């Protein structure tokens, strides 16, 4: 049986965001001891995929205040052929000054 191979596409990059990014609110713990704080950033692919790709993201660096526990999460959402959104979150008294992450997208 013969099947034609799918022309897979791969894209990847590094992203750095932090206190110099407009709207950054994760360095301030004045919101209350248990309140979650989140910051969303959009990542656009240089070349759109033909269909929605699989996207993997991982933290490669962060700058956080040492006075309290380091609490940080990354969540991906709204993945499309053109890009995706990453939400960086923290909670309690943690102060996040910067986050670096890499992403990898694989699709057709």
C-alpha cells in the first residue's frame, strides 16, 4: 500500500517577558495573600501552519524575589494556525520580575 508523506512543518523560538513589558503585573504582591495574578502574551508564527499544530512550551529562565516561595505556571490556550496565547501566573506573595520560555510547534 502506498501513502504519500505528510509535509510536516516545525517552528520554534524563545520569548522573554517581564517588568519592562507593558501591563506586567506579576511583580506586585499587593493584591492579597491568596489571589492569583496572571499575564497573557500572544505568540505569532512567522509562517502560519495549514492546520492547528501541536505546541509545547517550557520555562527556560525566571527572575523572582527570594523573600517568598517561587510560584509560577504557564498555560497555553487559543492555539490556532497563526499562533497561540501563553498565560504566566503566580499567586500568594510571590513576585515574578521576568520569565523566559521556549516553544516548539509541529504540524502540517
